[in-house]
């Protein structure tokens, strides 16, 4: 298309377009997902106002980036679309902006030998030579001719290569990347006759795990991922109905742990219930292999977000209140929260909302003949925690609390007689509401910790001057 000049004001206007409204006007289907909207065309993407987030790969941003990535447009084309083809000034200089076409997938050229690959995988990664030979024989592992990378190949259902992951062989601090146009459904894998699928973040982790668990390994099923996306898992499950058990062997760090929650949720929706995390002792399975041989290994790390959530939930598990547990008292506290988001009293206000909510929920369960303790409700609240959905700053969290409370209020005033089951579902919304409170309290605690750590670091730096 011809070169288009946009003023800074027009660029800002394009990036301030409400994505939800934009997609609806284009006939896209969306569905409510908490405070966000999920795009049915790509269910990993959620929309909120002018921002979007891809839960598969962690990308996100504003409207211009969204249109560029998901409608395959150039920058001027994306801005023009968002501004509805009327705000760009055409520059009459006949220059054309070439739209880059996606290259077809092609495997790197094979090297005649695998000396570099064997040396790297055996000496540096400590993978069993027989296992390397097995995958080399299957032509799913080889050495590329130009750069001597290890190439891990994934095939489609017809045996045609569709994915390749490259790992450099010069040192432990290596290059990693996929061949352009790799299809994420067809990652490096092994399919056996057993009922269990082991899922890994990277091929070296998979080979390390097999090395440490060689007995009868070929009967099992193994798959690696593009990061922590679920495309390859879902494809393997679709193609192999004999698989009924999934073991998520992701890294033992914050990203791996939280990805496990997200993948469990997605796989469960496909009808699978036997899904379990299987964490390495150290940071990943290759680090476990090193430790097994007596080498130093990178240690595991936990998710601060998860640890803080359960810490706060534990402190509040026996919450009681002298205030009468009714909806009006909660309403007053929520109104108070709106006026004090940036004040030091915000923690106490949210804590009061939580306490009142849990006591009210217990009281209502008692009224329908299903008495439970606040402690039992607190355990139920904590069991429903999903760290991969625990995002946003303090203002958005307070907005969530207010929005969910409006839902509870609207259900409260609905006309008609409701069954005990319907009333129980409404009461369970109180538990979900309380969970949002704990998430906000956990966020405040973590923010305070970060501020204290930064202050300590600053003080130490000043002391050294």
C-alpha cells in the first residue's frame, strides 16, 4: 500500500481504540471471562478495554500491536484499520511498503556426522548415548550442517516434518530457537503404547528424564512444548485416545509452576481428570541429571505469588467478626474501598470485606440446612486459586472486587423463588468474591516486600560509596 503519514495524535488515537468494541464491530465472537473477555477465535487471548494478553506465550499490548499480529497487517495498515480508513494523509511518492510473507517451513541441512551433537549431549548434558541414538535413528534428532546445532524434529500425523527446535552445541550457555514457520502442534515427542503422557518444556529436559527413568521408557508417551503453550499436548491427546494420564514435568520455578495450573485447567476442559504435576528436585530435569552424577545443579525456586496467597489465606482461615454478617455491611466496606485505594488503610478495608463475606456465606449456608464453618469455606476458597489468572495492579484488583460485588448484589435482588441449589450457587459466589480479596491482600504484601528489598539494596549501595 502507499506510504501513509500519521500525526502523533492519530497514532495515539489508534492505540486508544477500545479493542472489545473494535472486535465486536468486526463480527468477532467474545465471551466473558472474569473481568476480561475471551476471544473465541483464539481462546488464549483475553481483552480488557484497549489491552490484550496472550496466555499462551505471555505477549500482549495495545490495539495496534494486536491488529498487526492477529490480522497480519503492516503498521500503516493496522493504524488505518483502527482509524476506520479516514485519518491518514496519503503521501504521493509512489513508495510501496512490502508486506513480508511467511516463509514455508524447511528443515536445516543435515550434517554428514553427529560428532558435535553427541559430544554436547553426552559430555555437557549427560544424556544416555543409547537414547540419543534411538532418536537419531528415528530421524527426529540430528546435527545441522551450517552451525552444528542439535535439531529436534517434530512430524505431523503423516510423518511429514512440521516443527524443528534448534539448540547450539558450543557451551552450556547456548542458542535456542525454532525454525521459522514451525507448527507448534508438532513439537519433538515420542509416542508409545502406554496410557501416560509426560510433558516437558524442552527436548533436553525430556531426554534427561528418560535417561534417569530408562526402564520400559519406550512404552510411555513424551512431548515437549513451545515454551509452555498447550498446542502440542492437545494434538497428541487428540491423536492418541489410549492416553488417559498426563504428568506435567515442567520446570521447578515460578513460570513452570504457574504454567502447570493453566495447562491443567485447559486439559481438564478436554475431558481429562488424571492430571498431575511432576516437578524435578532442582530447577529442571537436566539439573537433576547433573545432581545425580555429583555435579553442581541450579536449585529449584517456588512461586512467591502462590506462597503469599496461601500464607495470607492461612492467616485469615479462622476469621470471625463481631459485625452483623449482612450484605449492607459488606456494601459499606466496598464503598469505602473505592475511596481509599491509594491509602494505607486499604489493606484493613479489604481484610474487613473478606471477613464479613466469609461469615455471611457461612451464615447463609446454615440457613439452607448445609452448615459449614468459616474454616471449611476458607479451605474451599484457597482450593480454587488459579495463579495464572492472578494479574494486574492494585487499581484493577479493586475494580474486580467492586465488579464481583455488583454481581452478588444483582443476584440478591432477583425476583422469584429460588431452589436451595440455586441459592447455594449464589452463596458460592461469596467464596469467589472472598478469593479476590485474598489475591488483593497478597499483592499488597508482595509489593511491600519488594519496596523493603529495594530500600535495603539502596541503603547498602549508599553505604559502599
